[in-house]
C-alpha cells in the first residue's frame, strides 16, 4: 500500500511540475511581443508630446484672422493656447520637427 501512495504522490508532483513548466513557457512567449509593444508605445508618447513656443506681441498683431478666433488643431491639441496670460503656439514634437 505504501508504494502505491508513494507512486501516486510522485505522479501528482510530476504533473504539477509539468504544469509549472508549461505556464513558464507560455509566459516567456509573451516576453518579446510585450517588449516590442512597450517600446512602440514609448516612441508614440515621445513623438506626440506637446511642445509650446511663446508668441511675441508682433506675431500676435499680424495674425489674420485674429488669434482669439483661430481654431487650428494639431492632432489632439489646439495650436494657439493662452496660458498664464500669454499666447503660445502648441504643436506635437513630430509636427514641430518634421513639418515646420
């Protein structure tokens, strides 16, 4: 009887170990795709972060239509924003560096 119980215990332990190995194998399969997705997300965050450039009074006066009436947009941002009483031209990093 003792041998039979011992054998059953050994079989259960072997099955549990096999399940653990299979789980580790499944998790390792996701390692590279997860790293690629995280890197792609980091690049997108970098490219689409807002960059503000202050506008001086001469630029604001010469705008046609007036800056207060403009509704220009750059991806998800209003291009002309008033912050702390001053006007800024706001574009994403990619727009400012690649498209001028």
